[in-house]
C-alpha cells in the first residue's frame, strides 16, 4: 500500500523555521545554484516513455514536472527582483495546472532544462550578492494575503526544488529504473 501523502510530499510539506539563520540561507543558496545539475543528472537518460510517466497517480508526468519547474522558478526570480527593487510589491499568482496544459509543455525536456540552468545561474548571482537586510525585503502574495520575506522565499524554493526532484527519484525507485 502506497502512502498517498508520501507520494504528494516525498520530503514533507514546507516548514518555515521559526528563526532563519545565515547558515540556512547559505545552504539554500548553494542548493539552488546546484539544482540544475542535480535535475539534469537525474533525468538525462530517461526515455520518452519514462518522461511521459506520471510521478504519482493523477499527477503530472516527469516532462510536465520539468516544464513546471522552469515556469515556477522563472516566476520566483522575477518576484525576487521585484521585491529587491520595489517596496513590498504585489506579485501575480498564476494557475499552475492551466499552464501545464499549454502547448509549450510539449517541447522537448532540453528546452526547459536549458531555461532552468540559465534561471538558476542568474538567481544564484542575485542571491549571492544580497546583503542581510535584502533578505528582509518582502513581496505581497494576494492568495495568502501576506507579505513574505525573501529569506523565507529562498528556503521555500530550496524545498520546492528538492520536493520535485524527490518526486522523480521516488518514481525511479518505485519503477526500478
């Protein structure tokens, strides 16, 4: 019997630390810089059939997941830049499931992997150049009706990267790939 919650959240749900330490941010920044390599190494030998396999029943395929990562992290980088250059800007939410139905999700995996590589290179440069007070800057998320500090967002996207990579890795284990 497969645990549905484990299939949805293979590393658990995001838990914001009560106090975000410099070490937490350093680890997250390092991970975000390395994430494209981890992802590429994981999926580089996948066949078309494997890329078309949902990571869980009713879930996205591996290909959709990779395209989602490029979309999500593109939005994240833009949100970071808005928060760094404006005072508590309101960000624009988007319908991730609807985006996954758009035609660009039929592009080869390599297109999104290239985009992820470039996004994370830019993002890592921005993150490494930020001062302590920059991580206190916020953006306003209309869905949660709250202002979110960039320190929390940094950790959340480290989790997001690990979360979706774990989806793929757990699928590989279950399918014995």
